[in-house]
């Protein structure tokens, strides 16, 4: 739930920053401050009960002094803090090139295990404008390992609802922990790309349509995996190109807490078979010879008919 709040907050703050930038256009000849916020945790990976120190660095990258700089928004509910909140603290000024370092101490609470991470978001601004408001906001997340969950991405035909094989799915952990977890799978003949017993947390998805298909509804681009099994559905439509043969679901991952399995061989392309859903096979062997012979026969017959018709037309004309 908090992850959704942080995402919504980031979008809201971003929209506000864009409005501010549009409402107060910068003049190239004017010197302006440029507040930049950065965050760092004292650990890259944490466990329940671990003490954490959050370091907040606020820097003026502009060419004019920033006045009355203060934190305007904060979203840091995922930690149990043991030091005072930064919001509401004293304001400060920053000369060009100057930085201010603030710290806050906390402890990783039990709910962080179910979330798979702890994350914070802060937004600092001054009172006298800003050259680049896009870097006033900073987000930081680190992994809290230990809880596993299952997730399924379903691939279906947007028109018939039938399963679609061969959809490539890559999930990347949204974290600042080094070596984020990366999970990969391909939808099976049942239209399911399954991720089993993976680290819970926030993930971003990337999709690759199989040959002969286009993605028309992609599902979630970012979502949370929890201990409760979850899923989303991707809808596809045929695009007239040859389709690929179904391939088995595979799962490979990289990262501290992810397991890897061998990848399945790449599916080979095949042409569509008339009246079939999954596509046919290339025409080979005696059947190919028979069909080729029939085609040549039809070509010769067509040539004879063309010559006869031409002769009749010539006689009529003369």
C-alpha cells in the first residue's frame, strides 16, 4: 500500500514541478539557484530490526544563492524512526556550490519483510525559484529479503481470449540495492509466464511480443509481488506475420536472492496453417513436391487458356 502511495506521491510532486516550471519560465540571462536532493542509506540490504541511518544531501548546483530551503514533502512511513522528522525543521540558505547534509535514524520494522523493501521519498525547495525543478525530488529503496511469492503474467488473444504462447516477460526489481533481481519467463502453450518463489518487492515489467502478434493491452508496467499469489493479463492481436511455435516457460534471475534455471531454446518461426490457431509447419518432402507439381500444372493450363483466348481475339479483330 505504501509503495502505491510513494508512486502516487512522486507523480503528484512531478506534476507540481512541471506546472511550476511552465508557470515560471527561466531566463537564460538570470542567475538562479538549482536545488538537487540525494539520499543514501547506511546499508544496501537490511533485515527486520536493523538500525538504519538515512543521509540526505541538499546541494545548490545553480549560480545564485538559494534562500529558505526546506523539505516540502516527505514520504517515509516504512521505517520506525528514532530521531525527529526532517519536515518542519529549520530552513537554511545555500550559496552556489554549497551543500547541506541532514541525517535521520530509524529501525527496520516487521512489515518491511512483507513489503520486501524500505523506501523513502523527499522533496526540497527554496523560496526564490529554481533553475531545474526535476532534481528537487529524491527516492531511495533497499531490499529486505526473506519473504517469497509467486506471480503469473497471462497472455491471451484480445479477440478470442485464447492463450498465446511465446510472450517474453522480464521483471526487474525496483531498488537501489546493488545487483537488482532480474526475472525472465516466456508464456507457455497455456499462455502463462510463471515466476515461482521469488523475492517479494516492487518490480518493473518489460514485454516482448511473439512473432505474428502485437501487444494491444500490456497490463502493469510496475507492480508489487507479495506473499499472496498475483497476476496480470496481457492482450495481443495477430498482425499477419508468421507466428512462432509455442515454447516452454523458463525462469532465469540474477541477484543476491534469486535462483536461475536453464533457458529454453529459442522457438523457430513457422507459417500459419489454414484454419489453425497455433500456426503450421513448413511444407517439405513428398507433399511439397505434389503441391509444387500441381502449381506448375495450373500455371501451364492458365498459359494455354491465355493463348487460346488471344488467338480468338485476334481472329475476331481481323
